[in-house]
C-alpha cells in the first residue's frame, strides 16, 4: 500500500530525475516510473514506422506526426529497387485524421503516384502498427495491402 501511494505521489509531484536521489531505496520506484514513461511514449501512433518485410527490392515506411488536433500521416513505398515509388513529399500527406485515443482508426488515404483515394485501417499494437487497405484506390498506386510496421 505504501508503495502504491508513494508511486502515485512520485508520479504527480516529482520529475523522474528527482526520484534518483537515493538509488537503493528508490530503485523499484524508479524502474516503475521508467517503464510507465517508456510505455506512454511508445504507445502512440506518432513516430516513424518501418515495415517488417523491407528489403533491397521493396521498402514501406509510415511517418505520423501530430499537428494541433490532427494526426498527419505520410507513407512511402518503393518497389523494384526504386523503379516505382509512391511517396508523400514534404508538406503533402497521405492521410489526415482528428487525433484519437482509440487504438485503431479508419481513414481515407491518398496515393501520391496517381492522386487517387483509398481507405485504410491503422491499428496500434503493443509494439507494432498494422496498416491494412480496406478499399483500394481506383487508379494505379503502390502500397502493400497489409503490413506490420515497427517503430524506429
């Protein structure tokens, strides 16, 4: 009980570095706070994600940033050693959705290759992100139908 109360107080009143003043006494608390901090920072859509199946012939990556109340996503898929690419460039985006606390969302996405629209579901796992196309764009596009990505 004392540990729970102290952990709650430590979380609400101290920064992580303040807890380390007596390493032996506070080691379990510091570890718990560190795990929680890492979990909270890891368990978000934002960041750079890379496909598990990337190799020299194909590469799929997804970058998601938070701008105000929105999540902005840019995907890049290169195929055949770069002969075919479908990548959002600088200020362009592949999708934009209102920020959500859910672990999954469905969004329209735009192929930069043909400027056509499709629909995808993006699901956040414990240590991965799943990209799944629900409706393909009507025109030519390059992107895997389903991909499991890892945070970089």
